[in-house]
C-alpha cells in the first residue's frame, strides 16, 4: 500500500500556471501507473493524466498541450505541471496510484482559476 499527499494547489488567474506535487510514502519505482484526477463542483471525478512505470503518459483531451505529468523516483514524487490554466480547470485534484489492480488516493488539493 501507499499513502499519497498532494500539494501545490491555490488561486491562479486564467493563463497562469501551477505545479502540483504528489508525495508518496514509499518508493514509486515499482508502481505500474500513477495519475492525477480532478473533480469540479457538481461533476464526476475525471482522469487528467497518467504515467506508467515505463514513463509513458496519457492525457485527457481537455488538458493536452497544457498539462505535463512527470515523476521523480528518487523523491518518491509525481508532479503535474499546469500551464495556460482556464476557469474550467477549477477543481479538487487527486493523486492516484494503481498497485496490483488496487487504487489508492490522496485527499486532494484545490485549484481555483479565476480573475
């Protein structure tokens, strides 16, 4: 198992940038898939981006070209760099780890994009 703690959320103007961090309680080297999800008020949780053990990435169409997921195995941390933020990106962002077909979640960090 693993415990995940997100950080880096906050208030940002449209067009601005934020970098979210997901700190894991154990090595992430052997975790097959890690990712970021988000949930806006009144909407279902949706996948934002994933990164596999081999380093391949996948993004939701709505964030392609703007968001970048990366991992630093030495720091047991996964990042989500968010650029060109839009008001519709406002949501609680959650870190996720898939281990042996089980999913583990952080408690989330809030991102608000508003002028």
